[in-house]
């Protein structure tokens, strides 16, 4: 039916636009800073651990979360890291008593999350809605002392240079695992603050576009489902 085909075509275009926007951050990064492995501009390099908030550390999360508990504390797992953020639509919830044993990995809002077991190197920024949640053992929490650096460092961790480093440092037992030591020793090039700020502003603009496209896609999905239902009942 033409109206269904048209609605489905619009959904496909929104998904395509989102895919292009997902790649935009890395394109902006490479345009502004080049390939980290080459470091053509000779910027200084620091281990990721040196950028961590004083008194805090890079760490894993809850080792044995137990069963899902209604009304419990949200637990962020590897599968919840999507599109550079935490997808909160299907978070597991754990007992507050269990979560209390892992207060050091409780999210405070200044972190970058990195998957370190199974699917290695997936990166997400912690947002205000995530504060108070905890993380699973397969997720590493990187609390930065300067929140303004988070967009730059998050994008840096997603570059081919760092992803290749992660792959080379893998330890395989039952499944691929990246240790805290390897994450902490990841070398980060630091360009001047004004360039990092410009990058963050450009990423913020791209994120606003992504949010608009996501909202539109949700609306189009709802419209398509409604049209399908009407077509099934012979009302179209």
C-alpha cells in the first residue's frame, strides 16, 4: 500500500541520517586533530590515568549483581552502551544491598564508560539521568577531573589508533577481556584547550541533530505501527 511504503521509506531515511551523524564525530575529530598514531602536530601525550579525578580511579563494576529486582538500582551493562550514551530502555535493576558494596563504581556524572569484556572498546558518556546507577563487571568507569574534556577523550578512545591498541592488549580467557591496567596506560594526545573546546561545541551541535532525528524516528515508528494495524483491519 502506497501510504505504508511512504511511511517505511521515511523511517529508512531517518535511520540513514542517524548512521551518517554517528560517523560525524569521528570525521570532525580527524579533521581537527588528525590520526593520533601519526601525531603530525607533535602534541604531548599522557596516560589516561593522569586525567582521572583526584581521589578516584578507573574501575570495574558489580561482579555478582544477582537477580533483577523491581525498584532496585539501575545497572549499566555492555549491551546498554549504544550511540555513545547509555540506553536506559532495558536496564537491569539490582538489590540496593548488593549495589552498596560497589559504591566506588557508582556513577557520578563525570565519567566515560568503556566496555572491557566481550565487545571491547564500546564508549559512552555518562549523562545526568545516569547518575546514581552502577555498572557491570564488563564495563570500566573512567572518571575525568575535567568534565570539559569528556567529549574529546571519548572520541579519542574511539579512534582506530586506540581501538587497535585495545585489540592488541586483549587477554582471552573464556571471552576477550581488557584489563584496567591496559585502559589506564592508554596514551592520550592533548591538543590546546581551545581546540578541545571547539571540538566539544561541534559535537554538541551534532548531538542536537541526532536527538531530533531519534525523536522523529520514534514518531515515524509509531505512525507505521498504527498504519499497519489499520491496514490489517482493512481500514486503509
